[in-house]
């Protein structure tokens, strides 16, 4: 029998099935030979051996806004410090957290958040050359910031171990935006891990359709909503707010915020229950703290000198910074002479702590700011429009020492940005690109790829202006705004108005800050001051940066970032009134510079004209492209005889020449066409020109959408 077990039957080896011979105690696959069984198959136990690990899954289910939500851990990414799969209907998202040991060198929290949407989540192969996902897209960077902003304030002070959060969409049904799921799943993963963290948090999205608030709206509902509010909080305090709206009033905005808080809190209890089932006990980490003795020693050396710098309102940004650096260098020399290694190690952090105490004490007790302004006073403003005539639009905006140069470029509909995301529209026709070069703060640095901060600031301004941009049917241009920071930061709306874009309203923005005093025994805020139009120093030493943009009618965009572990919602709502006052002051100044869009476009900017042709003329013009039109007009709801075709031409000759050329093409018996591109317009035979023609966009509509008296027409950018 042993010889049988050691040999392979060549005849049976070609049979692609498994055979079992209980009579001889043999089992095997014919193509790989036979082997002896230790026991007959009937005697094999169904349960695993005692030493074998079993996947133990823990799940929590709950419902918010009539949507079933699940939190699951234990099945996927078991080696991660914390891992949670969150599900909402057919969308699944995995969030993991991991932490390394501290090296004792850093004096900050190295937290990195990576969010990724791979195309397999929607059953699509990437269209790149390598068929792989490339560098992070803007949406992925923005979603990473959305996760980072509410979780960062809850890490304990002095915890400087590296922490990495990775969130990845596993499957997407396209009905809900995974960004909110990623933030909540990350909170649950941190609760399961042994990383010290002061959570959990809840993150919710609120919409408003026809005046009614919608909790946790779908993407279809969000397309009809005039409000997109993302709110993050702990049980009793606000952590983060992100808003895009269509001129919503401060009163309605406050109502939305007060509705969002209790709904976001509903995410907290399921996370606590899941952590009780499967969470790890928090490890003891060594916190990097400054000893009381060292802090008092440094304070005695620098306090009076720092206070003298902050009480002098004549100091500018760089003069003040240079004076503070000189104080630090003097103390450093003293410690070097005394060989005080501990003092040298914590000196920068300790000096920054003393600066923070002095500035905050002056604001709380005396209501005095660093530059001598009142708490609700906006810095001096300066606006200049059209300072670069060759551009489609340009403006220079200054507020105090900050300065921004903005330019606007108009393009054809085909120049719209193509988006490759799991949810949302496929294209974007309005883009605002924010650039913060190193020279704006007198530093040396490199320009490398997309910067998360630049993407975030540009998106905020883009949201603010998008609300007043005319609809595509009335204004079919693609618009790109470049906001080039010359010194610190500034506004971008002036350049858009300067460009001749028919905005319904001027848009302005202002940052509101907060300085608070906390009762050590209760941890509650006992006194606070609200600051309008904060300086960079006040942003650094204060508690929050509350950016609010809008028109006279209402708010269009909000971004709230905080430093402490939450701020009461009542204080947040109180900040809306001084923000409105500052915004109106800026709008008044802007309207004095330019109170209406230009009646005529810039001489170098494109314009739209619509020419009417007969069907026969259009057929000669388009040639083989007419086949596409016929196929589209045969669809249900379309008319074979009428269509509206939009295309673009970038001319280098006067408008009347272009108009004449197009009319000649439509009337000429010999099929001719316009050469599209950067060269001068010329009439060429269509068979010679057609391979060179670039068709940025061909928009086909049904006859019901076209003018009843209009024949086939072609919109040409002149």
C-alpha cells in the first residue's frame, strides 16, 4: 500500500476532480498524487484546533437620518493599532490608525492623515497610462483635512509620538459622500487603539431643501440643497465647522448649527459601546512637558521685555518678530554660559508659552490687541482693480500688512476641469487656485506639488464665490482665479468682479478669533473675548480661526479651526454678529472701488455670439460630426430637426472678421471650416482642416430646450 501512496497514476492525473477512497484510507487530487489520511474523513472534527486563532468580529448598528449605519472591527486590518469598517447602505470605508514610539526630539504632534478613493470602489479601471491611481487628488487632500481638523485638538498636550491615519473607500454606491464616514470611522478607530486621545467625536452633514433642513442628505438631495454644512463635536463642544451655502442668513445658519449638534452626538454612543467590546487599554506614554522650575526661570528673564514689545503698536510684523528673536537669543547665551541643558532644550517652547500668556492676558483683562486696534476693528483696506490691462481680470487687495494679487482667466466650456472622484459632478467650470510662496513671509523654501494648506484655502474662497456665479446657460465660460499671496493672506473676490463676470453680489470674507480663560478646577470657560480680523500672531496664540465669507444677503462659506479641545456652540454662534459687521465694512470699501461688473469684456477676453443657420448650412459646416448629432437627436425626448451646438474659437482678429468668416463658411458651396487654435483664423478645406480641429465641447439639447423660433445654431467664442 505504501508503494501506491508514493506513486502517481498517470491516467487519473488528467482528471480535474478530487477523489476519496475511504476503503484504503486514501484521499488525493489525481493531478498531484495520493497521500495517507491520518484518520478517516468521517472522524475529522468540525471545530478548529485549540491553538488556532478565529476571526472575532464586533459590530454596532444604529440609525441616523433614516439611514442604517454599521461599525465593524476584527475582520479587516487586524494588525493595525485600531481599524474600523464603516458602512452606510452599500458604501464601505476602512479607517486605520497606527502610532510609533516618540524620539524625544519633536516638540509638536506629527499627525498625518491620508484619505484615498481608489477606482475599484466603483468598479472602474483607472484611465491613467499605468492603470494605477496617481498622486493624491484635490478632493482626497480636502477629505484628509476634514478628518484631521476635528481629531487633532483632542490629543493630549505633550504627546509627540508620530500618529498616522489612513482611510480608504472599499466600495461606493455613489449615493453618499464618504468624507463624513471617514471622519467618524477614524474616531472609532482611535477609540479602539491604545493611543491616548480625548474622543470620541461625531461628524454630521446637514442640508436644506426648500427651507427644510435635511439630516445626512444623499448626493441627489445635496444637489438640490442651498446648504452643505459639516459639523463635528464632542458631547458638549464644537470642534470643526465647514459650510458651503447660497447666501444663507445668520439666523438660519445658527438654526442649522443647533440642529447639527444633537444629531452629531448620536455617533458617539455606538463608538463607546464598540470600544467596550473590542478596545485596547490605553498605554502609558511619556509626555514632553516643561517643568515648573524651568518655566519660571525663563519667564523671569523674558516676561518684561516681551511685554514691552507687545505694548508698542508701532511695531510691524517683521520688526516685532525680530525683537522677539533677539530676546530669545539673549536668554540662549545665558543658558549656554550656565551650561543649562534642560533650559536650552525647552527654550523655544517656553518662550512661546510666555508670549501666549502675555498676549492673552492683555486681551482678556484690558481688551488691548498687539497692534493697538479695538477688538471689533478691521485693519486698513486698499483695493485696486484692473492693474494689469492685458489680463482678463486682475486686482490687488491689501488689508493691513497682508496683500494678495488676484488674476482671472476666462476660457471655453471645454476648458473645464475634469474630476475623477467617486461622487459629485464630473467637471468643474470655476476654479480658484491659491498660492502661498515663501517670499510672502520672507523665508526660503521650495515649491513642490500640491500643498494641503493651499488647497484648503483655495477651496474655501472658491466656495464663497461659487454661490454668486451666474448659471452656465447665462455664462458658459470656464473661469480660473489665481490668488497669489504677496504678503500673508487676503481676499479674492475683487479680481472676479474686475474680470467682468456678472456676479449678483460682491463677496467678502473676514476671520474671527477667540481668546478665552479656562477655570482649572472645572475646565469650563469663565471669560473670553472675540476678535475681528485677526493677525497671524493672534491666530497662532489664540483659540480659533473662524473664517466667514458672504454677501450682504447672507453667508456663502465658513471654515472653523480650533486649538483647544472644543468650544461651546453658544460662543460660536455669538461670533456670527461681529463677522457680519466686519464683512459689511469690507463690502463698502470694495463697492467704492468698483460697484458693478464691466459692461464690456476686456479687449483680450473671449466673448460669446450665437449665429443662426439652416439645417443644410450646419450640415456643410460640421460634416461628419453631423452623424453624432443625428444619433443624439434620435434619443427619446429629442427632435431630429433641431439642436443647439456649442463650440469655442480663440480668435486673433476683430470680432466682425470672425463673424464674416463663419457666415462665409455657412454660405459657401465648397465645404470649408475655421481653423481652431492659436493661429490666425483662415478658411480651409474641411478635409484638410478636420484632423486639426479641436472640439472642446459639443453640447446637444432637445428641441424643447431651444428657442422655438431658432434654427440650428452655433455659439462661437469671439
